[in-house]
């Protein structure tokens, strides 16, 4: 499982002209599910997302998590995080999970964040063409991989 995590002051997802979800201060998570991922990868990723200390404390150091600040999380599926463009110029997405498995693990991760960390979590619409608007705060952007490839 791979994620691009951005600290935001706000973010929203639109499908066409319809707003699907919107958050205030928190984390925007672009989430890719790999073909070898399972529930353990989703649990690992949810724990990292909830506990990642990227928000400033009273001294201005990044030392607080989204849970600690009472922030929100917006999780948007993005299979293209498994795009492999090492050969040629057209990415291959063979490393991405099937749509069925990807959606199941995406929903599992979202529910895990809600139930185990009591976070307000918004979502995109799985498989849809979406527009994501955000105000990156910092900017702060973190890359995570549950297989620890980076």
C-alpha cells in the first residue's frame, strides 16, 4: 500500500461539479493499493496516518499527529501510485490491485481510521474521475509504503 500524505488547511473532492467530500485542517491521503496488499498493510498504513507527527507543537516543531490536533483526514484512491514508467514512457499499472481488491482494502483502511482512531474521515468516490482541490500547509508532503520500499 502506498500513500502520498499532504498536510492541508483544507481539501475537497469533486466528481464532475458535485462536491463529494470536504475537510478542514488535517491530512489529504492519496492512497494506492498494490496487488500483494492485505488487511495488515491497511492496518499498518492507518496507524502511520493517524500517528504521523507532522503538525506543529507550541514550539513550532512538527511533533503532533492529526489525532492530537483533532484534525480530519480525506482519503482518495489513486491506483496510479503503482505506475511503473521505468520501461518506455507509458506507465504500466500491473502492480496495482484489481478494482475489487483495491476498493475492499481502501474501505477497510477508511473504517479502521474511523473506528480505531476516532477520526473524521472523508473519501473520494472509488474508481471515479475526481478533481482534488487542496491548500497544502507548509508545504508538507510525506511518502509512505507499507512494504517499506521507501
